[in-house]
């Protein structure tokens, strides 16, 4: 966990301490543990990697709209990337997809988990 700043390393340790015996930590628990801290997507990815390196799985909550939102976010991001010639920001993805910021963030975290 040396790539994590101390504050985020502490979050990882707290998640491990509070985890169940099944060694699974939900994305919701990760989001709750991060709270209002400013955390970049690479830092979230590093936190997930640190948890996985310790033998924990990071799992997406079972929500009925997660996959649909993911498809909508990815479609909007691809369209915007080609239109703008750059990677779109969260506000642009929200506007294009019609989803709220939290829905877009959840979809992007779900995508990261699914890529592992």
C-alpha cells in the first residue's frame, strides 16, 4: 500500500477491520469510508488494488439499474470523446446521459470493478 497516501491507507485498514468473514467489501462501503475526502479515480483504483492484494474482493451492490446506468454512461462518454476530441468530465457525462452525478460515479466505479 505504499502508493496510497496515509489518509487513504487508513481508510483501507478501517474497511478491512470492519469487513465480514466473507472477505468482500462493497463499493458502497468503500464510498462511505471515503466520505467527503477528495479522492481521484486512480486513488480509488489503488485502494481497490490494495484491498485485493490483501485477499479481499470489492463487489458492486446488487442494484437493478447498475448495468443499465453503466451502458448509458459508457455510451455518453464514447460519444462525447469523439465529439470533443478529449476525455469528457463528469458534468458532461451527466448532461449527456441524463443521469445524476452519483449515478455516473457509481457506474464508473462498477466499470472499474468489472475490469478486474
